[in-house]
């Protein structure tokens, strides 16, 4: 009886491990542009993945507009969209504080900050840089090895 019980437990564990090995990927493991915003309600908006910075930025501004106009929340900080390679941990490159100027319209302030980031991306040709980095990743790791560490060393 003990041998049968041990065999059944081992078979059950083997079956369970097969199921978890084929489980769906966790959110944030797909490559693309992600952006986020935080509000005075301790809630946040995260958008992504998007294939371009501009599509991500548009979605982020729409999320901020929705939160400020439909929920009445005030934006406390915004993290502009940045590229995350596939299977790399999603990381915030920088976070901009949104300070209310007394108008109470933090959504417009956040939108202005994001527009300024977009202008800087154009001025410094960051999109071309991001595209070159993605090509380099594909060359150095064509299978996009999930164990590879794509984060920049500083």
C-alpha cells in the first residue's frame, strides 16, 4: 500500500510540474514600449507593450486623460514610455513628478511633460537608437533567450 501511495504521489507531482511548465507568460514579458502614471488615489496606469514609442505615448496620455477626467484623480508622477526587450523585467527608466500648479489640471501638466519627452526623443534621435539596439539584440540572440540579461550595465 505504501508503494502504491508513493507511486501515485510521484505521478501526481510529475503531472503538476508539466502543467506549470507550459503556463502562460507573466505580464510584462513581451518586448515593447511600456509607460505608467500614478495618481493621488494610490492607483496607477500601466500601458504596453506597444511596438513604437509614439503608440505607447498616445495610449499613456489616453489613460491619464481617462483617470483625470472620468475618475477625478490627480496625477502625482509619470514614467514616459521606454523599451523593454522580450523576457526582460519591466523597468522604469525615470519618473517625472507632476506638481499641481494650482489649476488642479494635473492631466494637462503630465501631457505637457510627455510632449517634452517626445520632443527630446526626436532631437536626440532616440527612436533610431532603440531600433539599432533591437537589431543588435536579434543578432546576438536570435532566439531571444529568456535567460539572457539585456539590462544595461551602469
